[in-house]
C-alpha cells in the first residue's frame, strides 16, 4: 500500500506523475484536468469503463509532469488494476456546503462504522466510498449533494479550484476508503451497465454487413443470444435486449409460445457457454502445468544445457500469454517476446523455431515474423505436462520484473532463479546442482536479487519475496523501472507498424 501523506502541503509539493502513481495504488483511475477549469484535458471516457495499469498512468501523465497547468482528476465508478476486483468501485458524494458535508458524513459514518475520507472544496466537500457495484450519478433527494458515480470524476486533493484558487484538502489525513455493502441503504442507486460485445452490438443495430453473414433469421437470433449469454446476463436481461434489438427476428413475441421458445434458445446457448468455460479452465490449467514444469527445471533434460535458459524463458512467456487467453491458441508477436525476454532478436527467432520443431510449440502460420503469430502447445509438451500437479501458486510472469533487472546474462539468470525460488527455499549449493549454472554465475545472480530485495536470506537458505509490487514502489527501484520501460517502449515504437 502507498504510505499515508502526513499533510496536504507534502501532497501539493509532488509532481503530477508522483501524485497519479500514488492515487493509482490507492485503487483509483486518474485523468488530467485543465488547471483553469474542471474540464478533462483530452478524452477520458475509456478510464470510466476499464481499470488502469501503472504504465497507462505513466503514459497519460509523463508528458505533463513538469507542467503546473493541470490538476489530477479521480474517475468515479471504476477502480485501478492495483487493487483486486472485489475492491469495489470508487464513489464520491459531492456536498454543496459544509453543513451538508458534516450531516452526510455523520450519516455514512454511522452506517459503515468506519472513518470516511473527507476532502474540503471551495464551498463544500467530497466524501469517498467504495461500492459493490457502480452507482448512478445523480442528486440526492432532500440534500444539497450529488452522487458522483458511473462516468464522472472529481478533482483530487492538492488540486486548485479554477475560480477561487482554493486548494482541495484532505481533512485529518488519508484513511482507508470504507466499503459500503448495500449502497441503496444510504440512498444510492445502482447503475445498469451492459457492455455488449461487437457482434451483439452489430446485430442489435441491424448492421447489414454482419447480418448477411448468416443464412437464416434463426441463426442471427442464436448468435445474438449466445453473445449475450457469454456476457453472463440472466434470462430476463437477454429477453429484454432481444426484444429491443432492431434486427428481423425469427421468434415472434406476439405468439403464445414465445417465452417457451425463447427460454429454450437461452438454455441451449447457456449449455454451450458452460461447455466452453469448462474447456477454458482445462486450457488454463494446462498452461499453469507447463509453467510449473519449467519452474521445476524438468524441461532442461530436453534441451542443450547451453541454451536451456533461453528455452525456459520463452516457454514461461508463452505460458503466461496462454493463461491469460484461456484458449487453445493465442496471438504473440516475436518482437514482444524479444523485448520482454531481454534476448537478442535472432536468438528469440531461432529458439522459437527450435521449440516448434521439437514439438513444444505449434505455429498456425507459415513463418515467424515480427508481427503477431498464432501459437498453440505442441504434442510433446502436452504429453509431458499432462500429469503434473500444479500447486496453484500465483506465479504470473511479471513483466515489470523484466524492466527492473538488467538486460544481460546475469539479469536473465537472476530472473530464472527468482521464479525457481518461488516454489521453495534452497541453499546456494542446491541451486547450482538443480539449475546446472556455474557457481560464479549463480553467486552474481543471487547478489543482484538480494540487492533488489527480490529474495531474502535466512541462514543458508534463500527464498523469493513474492510481493513484487512493494519492491517496485521503492524509489530507487522505481526510477530504474521507469527508465527501462521508456527505453523499451521507444524501441517498440520504432518497429511497430504504422
């Protein structure tokens, strides 16, 4: 967690990027707001619909970090990716005067039985909450206050009011944002947000290019219903959207058996969705087993000892992408593997070809290029990993770790050793025996990991520190990560097709 700020003066003295990063790790999406108004500086709707990652914040703020012409806006009705999904959604009650602020503050404090962060504005102030679902932006009945919910934003503490010049200040320092389990109980109203897929949206608006791909109206109906079921919508919502759709329908809502037939189509689509989800879980588990196989070092017997580290890194990257896609095939560009791995481009191309020829990867295209290719797992790796027991540990291939470690052999060995030590503590001698690296190489890599705080030493045993995010938030590490990130992104921009 981000350390609490002792006073508002310290917050105001930070540059925009530092402020934005701190709010990000508090769980809030951030945007730039023009200093002479409350208008967002550019398009921001995307961040009202999707959680931000740290490098999204960096890209958004870095060009304006030295400017005093901007304030930081905090997006309501959303959360950042620095917090888990069950964190909830950021909601603000904007009170028009101080008396209303105190009144609502006491009311909410009594309901949640916890301290509520308060921000004093020019006339009134803000109260910060977390809600289980997104709430509507609306006026509160009988109060001089407005709920800032879905697709809205407020100025952050430390910002200057565009008219009065008043500084938005936290009262009593920052405290944990309280979670409201039942927002309706305090007068809030949930926002219904159904984000249709591209297919269902095209059918909904009767897009002729999409409709003509289907031979009959019943096929169009089934495509729409299946698409809605994939979103996890209940039957009543699927029926409602179906009736509102503009396309020519196969089911006639005026007939007596409409609901019966509609329910049958819904159940059919639901069956296919559940079947597909079961397949997704199996594919995800396979990718995790392959990861486990690599981290255990058992893959090394299939490769030349000189290049086993290279093949291990590539298999880890592919297992990470495959786990996220949860599909039998996934898209991955060789240039991304090159940038994430720290290996040379030709080494990545050559090693990828070897993995394909050896039956560890399957390429669904004719050649390996810089643009994205479609990969799948080969027969050999599926056969080897089928019976592996996966311990369920969260060992996601953290790409920020690549930004922190140097792009040389010591850095690559250190990266491999870190993932290897995630399983269980080992002595230095055990690491040398298990990995097959030279003693001097292992010592250099271990010294590097200890310097970064990635592993800790307990007597003769070494163990991995799994809390990578807290490590990367250390100022000296963060600067290295940021510098490396910008360099890699600039390299990507050069080879990215226009």
